[in-house]
C-alpha cells in the first residue's frame, strides 16, 4: 500500500523557527551584530516584501535584500547577509532524520517535503542541508506561486506526486496549514515532537 509521507521544514525537519513563539529561537542578536534592528527587519522586510513577494516567487530574495538592507543600517555585502540568513536556522532534527532514513528503506513509503520557502533557501535546503538525499521532491511556496495557506498549494503537490493507495500523510507544526491540507483530503498530524511521527500507527507498523 504505497503512500506519500510529507514533512514540513521549519519546526519539523529543522530546529529554530517554529510556529509556536515559545519554541522559536530568536535571531535578534545575530541581526544586531551586523547593525540591523530586528523589529525594523520584521516590519520592513519580513512582513512586507518577503511575505508578499519573495515567499511566493514574485521577487528573488537577493533582489529584495539588495533593495532593503541599506535602508535598515546594514553596511556589509548582501551575499554575507544571505549567508547569515541561511545558516541561522540550520540545525537538522537528527532524531527525525534517522527515522526518515528507516522509512525510506520501506517499499510502501514515498517521501516528500511541503514548505513555505523562497527559491534560494529551498535550493540550499535541498543541496547544502542534504534533504535531497532523503526526499523525492520538495514542494515550496515560491515554486507553487502560493503559500500553504491555499488549497492550490496542495493541488500543486498532488499533481507532481501522483496518486497513491492512501491519502498523503502530512506532518506540520502549524494547525492552520493542516486545516487547509485536511480540507484537500490529506491526513494531517500536528507536529509537536518526534513522538508524533513515531507513534502514528501507519508509520509505527513500517518501522517494526
């Protein structure tokens, strides 16, 4: 009974940025160290051009950074800032990765990623972080042209995964995203820790 098992990235496969603020690692100090005020960066970059344009593939990340960083007091190169951006949230959930490696060996399991990412970080996750060695494909917002807040994102993923014997099984740390995926027919699990994967009946059966 072949099935797609789909994982989110931040807060699931990678530690650091989490849907729950109490589990989120701040990078205010890292920004301050390069002369950027975290509050301004949030309001003038993240909640503006990044969320509105970069995350859905309408504006490249480097172009957006080039246009906005100097106005926020940053004096270094855009490439150096991009490197800071990529490497700050870059700690793999190694315990979960080991579980995924075991799942990968099972003939019933097809592994995919569904995540909100810009093109630059998605490629970095796939190559530098090595997720491409574990998963068949990564479906991300800039590629789909919309975030996971839209059912169209999951239609995009379905079209590229193909059809399986059972609905895709999706682990994500954001309930609103899961609600959208569920409305599209996916089975969803709110990820609060690795036990949510290990204790799932379909998964546990294949890890015996």
